[in-house]
C-alpha cells in the first residue's frame, strides 16, 4: 500500500468507531498521524478504535462524540480535537447512513436523516476545517461517496442516499475549485459493496466486494504530498461495476 508520511499531521475521520471508518483510522495511524475517532452513539467501540490506533503508531488518538448534522455538535467536536491534537490537517467525511426501503415507505424523518447526515454533515465539517487548513496553507479533504452516483444512479429504494451522494460529489468539486489557491485538496472516494456489507449481490465485479484495504489505498493516494495538484476528483472503488439502470 501507499505509505505517505503523515507524521505531525492530525486526522479526523467521521463515523470511525467501526467499519470502513475504523480501518481508515488504522491506515492513518500506521503512517504516523494523530487520529480523532468520531462517533455518535458507539462510545465503547470508539474507545477501542482509538486504543488500537495508538498501538499501531498514532502519536496520540482521541475520541469525539457528535451528530455531524448539528452545527453546535460539529463546532464542539472540532474544538475538542484542536485542544487535544491540534489543527485538523486531514478530514475524511465518512458518515453516510442510508435507507434501503422504497422511498414511499420512508417517513420524513428517515428521509431527512439520510440527507442531513450525508450532505449537511459533509458541508458542516468541511466549513469548520477550512480556516485551520487555510492558516497553514495545507489540508486534505476526502469525502466518501457511492459508486456510479455521478452517472446519475437512482432507484426507488435508497433514493435519499443516491440523491445525497450526488450532492456530496457536486460539493466536493465546488470545494476543490474554491480552495485551489489555498494549498488544500478536496476529493472523493466512492465504494460499491464493501467487505462488511450486510448483503452481497450475485454479480460482484471480480468476484468479491471491496476490501477495507482497497478503500484505504484510494484515500491514501489523495493524502500523499505528491498528490497536491489533484483536486476535485472522484475515485470509484467498485471493481469496474456498471449498474444496468445507468
């Protein structure tokens, strides 16, 4: 795997108590970053992730609780990370709940929760991270999307998730343009089915889901010092998947 040197950097990965986010924390810790493990309700899992991050090479690791769709929570989260670890140099917006039911069967609260966490959570965290990154003329933002979202993927099931991930990609490209003179890059990594998914379709590309390492490889590419000219891009980690509906 790529081994960018993240010594002296502070990384915040949202939704990182378990799953993909946890593995991204470990990948960053392996490369010397101090890491902030964000959670909303999984406090014990977050503490365990932070402990493992320290064992794997993070100079320090902390846990932070927040609802990323709440502006006050996001402000408190960044203040806590800055107090414990310093300015956030690397932000990975990994939080991304979905709603697999038919859109007509979703309550307004279910629909809105998906949109708020995916789109507004990404917006709020990016907005709060930018001043510190601009002050030091360096920053890396990676937003987690969904494979084929930019191709207009849509389905009556999980509709708010598809809508939200298209919004995340649009926001990422706007952010890249808006920060092009600030030493900051903003990119997206968009998986399809991941190894910890609840269900696996019969036609998985290459006969398997994406591994955590596959996703980490794409994220680490964007974090590398030599990738500083690459911004506004989206890497689909999907094994070459192309849905029939697109």
